[in-house]
């Protein structure tokens, strides 16, 4: 499961950076890199990664495990 978490985390970073690029330069990184089918595949993978992280976050998060207080 650690591998799946690592992959989903990387995909979320890619998705977040894409939103940053879209917000600043109004350029869609997915469409620029591969266009049509590849961009759609990337977007679906990023969305699935977000759902996975959303559903499994609390069980792995050290801050959530301690009531939301880091270092407590």
C-alpha cells in the first residue's frame, strides 16, 4: 500500500502544479504535454488519486491520529 500512496501523492502534486500553471499563465499542462487522450488519462488518474487520499488519509496521517495537533 505504501507504493500506491506514493504514486497517488505524486499525482496530487502534478495536479496541484497544473492548477498553479493554469492560474498564473492560463496554460493547461496536460494538453500541452500530450493533448487529448493523454491529458484525459492524466486528469482521471489525478482525480482517482485525490479520492484515494481522501478516503485513506485519516488512517495514515500522524497529525490526524493525534487529534490534529502536530508534535503532541
